[in-house]
């Protein structure tokens, strides 16, 4: 056996969970991503999706994708930098920039690659990146690829952020990178407070709107619009794989910054461009978000209803302010058991265990879509409540 294989064989955590019959990852779905999906031929209520507006199977998105394939084919066979730019990509970038209130935008192959390419290229050795400790992994990885100093501040803690800014006040560029909505906890960043500190210490702000686009702001324009602070944010990032029901991502900023990124962001230059069908479906999704604002209202109606139901039964759902509801269990194995038992009972949720979170903060991530019905919400919460009791999980509701 070679050395590499010997090293990798030491990873046994997944096998331990498999042996217990509780492995909850890479679960195959046999249908479209709707409020009900099919697994092993059985209907399952989907409360683990990021399709907040429920657009993944919308006829207009599917039709737009089909037409794009007919015109452009299945792929672009190259990077945006070389032969992979279509007029469709340019149309999408113009529409995205207008939508989020910036002068320009550029589309990447995935949201993950946006943060890798942007963060690693806009700062240098003498600069400093300041990140919320709960920022998404792609922000952390983008910072690691840069040569800048990287500092984490306590979650949504402006006092700690200010301490870090004071300590690094002499850095030529100080870039604060923050999630708009935090993907596990469901709370919203304190952007007004961050803006005040950025002005005080001459820092720039980048907001990751992966979970905020289509959720926060007028017509779903995101966190900066939600707080009326678009002009105070230097970079707005978003993904297509959530509310926009496709795959890909973008960064929006001033034209000079966008031009710089076109020539320096390695994950853009050295990756193939998104397929025509993806670009076309995002264009259709943007149109629907603006022409059917009632979808966003329905998402929030469902969110508030589910929050009320969970809290009325004594569940601890933390400080969430969004359609992402963390239901705390605080025990790795019971989190796996609950997830497996719920799927067997027809409810799909996502387990979040250590080391992704501390062992005493494990949870299931329960997320809402605009297309969920109150009956579906009631059924799912009933089943969660019943299995909590079977597994003797204390709810530990916060007062």
C-alpha cells in the first residue's frame, strides 16, 4: 500500500456513521427539487433546499434553458477569458449589475469560485482581510489563497471587529468580508454597524449575498439594499444556485474593479464559463423575481409561520432572522439519528455536526421555500417534535 493511501485510510469518521446506518450525505433524489421530492420511490417533504423562491422547476426557467441549448448548444468549451463568453453572459452581467445597484458585474462558474477568485486577487501582502468567524468556507479559502493578513472577529460582534481594525489600522487595504445571511445560523449581519466602522477606519466591505439574494431587500436585491447601504459596499457577491435556481455566481462593483478582476481572478480566467442553459435560466429567474414579488412575501409568510410554530413548542432555533431555521440538538449522534428517522418518516432536513460546528451546537438546518404550504410545515414540525421525544432530545428553548 502506498503512503498516500495509508494516510487517507486513517479517515474513519464517515465509515463509523455508515456502520450505524445513519450516514446522511450524498442522498440520491429521483425527482425535481420541489417541496416534495422522491427518494427510493417514496415522497419526502423537502426542508433542506436552498431554492428559497421555489423556482427550480418553473416552466419559464425550463423553457429558457431549452431555447438556449437550441441556440448555443450544451456548453461553451472554454473560459470566459478566451472563447467562452457569449452575448448571453454579457446580457446577464448587465442585468445583475442593474439589479443590485452597481456599475458592473462579472459571472463565474460557481459562487464558491467567485469568493476564491475575488478575495485572493484584490488584496496583497501588506493588506488585511477581516472576516466574521461564521463566514462561509469559500470566504475562508479565498482569504487563504491571498497573501494578505487574515483576522476573524467574533460573530456579529462590532466591538471585536473594531479591535481588529485598530490593530491593523496601518494596512493599506482593509477588506471586511461578511455573509449577508449566515448559512447555518440564519441571522443577518449588522451591516449598518459594519459600515460605520468601515468609514471610521477607511476600510472596504464585501458582502456575500449567497443566501440573501431573492430573500432580503426590495424585490430580493440583497442585504445592502435591505439596509439602504448599497453605495457603502464595495463588492456584492451572489450565487445562482439558491433563489436563482441554477448554477454559477457573480461579483458586482464599480467598472474599474470589474475590469481588474477580469484580468486577475484566477478562478475566472482558468475555469470554463457557465453553460448557456444556466445563464438563460438565471435571466428568467431575475425577471420572475421582479414581476412576481409576491413570491418573496410568501417566503417570509412561511418563515414567520414556521418560526412561531417551532417556538410555540419550545424548540431552540437560535437567533435566526431568515428562512434558515437552525433547530438545535447539541449532540452529534442524536443529530444523525434524528435526520435518518425523519427521512424514513418522509421529511428531508440537513444535519450540521462537529467539526462544522462545536459539539454542543449541532443542529438540523430546516429551510423554507415560497412554495411550501402551511400544511407541509405543520406536518414536518409535528414529525420533528415526535422524534425529539422518541430520542429524548431536550429542546433547551432560549428564554
